[in-house]
């Protein structure tokens, strides 16, 4: 029984760490994209979002 508990804890900790890393990476990417400014066509994550909105609008 104890092994399952320890394995479950390890999995939960791994998931939490992965979510934290993903959040930091996304935050860094958004910050870099915003800091670049606009040179005609937007770059970074915001550029992808803008392109997606353009595609949806048609």
C-alpha cells in the first residue's frame, strides 16, 4: 500500500513541477513578445494570436 502512495506523490510532484515550468516558459515568451514592439508584423505568441483572430474573422 505504501508504494502506491509514494508513487502517487511522485507523480503529483512531477505534474506540479511541469506546470510551474510551463507557466514560467509561457510568461517569459509573452514578455519577450511584448517587449519586441511592432515591426510591421507581430512576432511571438501575440503574433500567433493575432493571426488566429484574422483567420477566424475570415
